[in-house]
C-alpha cells in the first residue's frame, strides 16, 4: 500500500521509467506505506474495511520533497515530514503484525520516493543534477492506495481509502 505522489511524475517519471522496475511495471510515483502485504488472492472484505477505517483515522497531509538519499543501488527523494507516513505504517502493522515493512528486511523507518532502484550509482550525480532544480516538490496526500500486481506482472490500483478530511469520491 502506498500514498501516491502524482505531482512528482512529471519531474521524476522519465528517470523512474528507465531506472525503477516498478515504474516500468505501472507503479506511479509514490511513498510506500507497507509492502509486502496480504496477497491479493487472500485479501478479504474485512481486511479492506479495516484498512478504510485506519485511513479514515489519519488526517490528510502535505509532503515536501527537498533532497535526495541513496542506499546501495537506490536513489530516492525523502519526504518531509516523514511522521504522517510512519504513523500510517505503524497503524497498518499494528492491525496486521504478520506483515512487517519490507518483510522485516528493513525497518520501514525511512519513507521515500524511489527514483532509481538497482541502478548504477555512477548515474546518481547526473540524475540529481537534472532533478535538483525542480525541488522542492510538494504533494497533498489525501488517500491511502492499495496496489496489487496482476498475473501479467503489471501493477494496478485496487482501491483507494480516503484520509480524514478528504471527501470520498
């Protein structure tokens, strides 16, 4: 599950398409709230209702992306403040403790918007030089979005859950 950042797509989209396999598979610019989660075939209506209740318990918020971070072969934008994303993550994990962030491989305490994943780090200075003048990026986050991978490997939004202060639409 993610919070979408559509304002970032026009800026980072061309880099993501070439250097982030998830973008090439149809995932728009986003900040991950929790991954992996319940496999689509095992997801119940009760799970979706509970996710809607969690989302409705969190206020809509604004994220600013002002700088870059990198880890290994991943380049990302860091959202400020990170607390609203972390609060969503904690709420979801509290409800489904069998699904820790990133399967327990990472702590999930560093929300980010991936620009390049598995890329040659030698590219990162070129990418940051290109994108830097477009920062800061601002995103109004109004919903939690559940995405799922289809059998053809592409990703799609399964359902959107409005945050508090957002009209359901």
